[in-house]
């Protein structure tokens, strides 16, 4: 049974502005699926058949993950600012785009090879 005080604290901490990365993929039958992760909390991942479903599940996963960190007496990572860059996953097109805003203010984009997910 979950400790109510820890669950309340975990829920509060999970509402902080953590980053969420979304990766689009598809099952063998061609149906779409979306994998999501919170990069600041290593191992906090989830998925859904739609983007809203995937985002709902990652919020729930984040609460659970933080709860167990608190229960084990481990530190809860703080949300990290994007620090001038934005990464957009376009896995359905076979690429990830990393957009950066260097100190010069000029935007640049890097296309990274996408890793297909195994479902």
C-alpha cells in the first residue's frame, strides 16, 4: 500500500515543468504508437496509441517513479530548462530534428538518424 504523504509529495513534484520527448512509431500491423519519456528522470518512460494517451500515461508514470525515489530515499531530479534548444522527433519520417539556438541567436537544425522501436 502506498504511503499517502509520499504520494501527495510525489504528485506535487511530478507537476513541475519536466521535459517530455515523444517518439512516433508503429506496430507490425501498421497501427501508430507513441513512446514518451521524461529525460531528466532516467527510466521514466511510457507509451500510448495516441499522443494525448501517451502524455497522460507519462504523467502517471512520473508520479509513480518519483514516489519510489522518495520511498527509497533517493534524490528527485529537478526539471532542466531547454537551454536554447528544442528537439522534435519525427520518427514516422525516419529522422529526429534537433533545433538549437546558439549564443549567436541563429537557429540551426541537425538531422539525426532515428532508431526504430521494437514493439
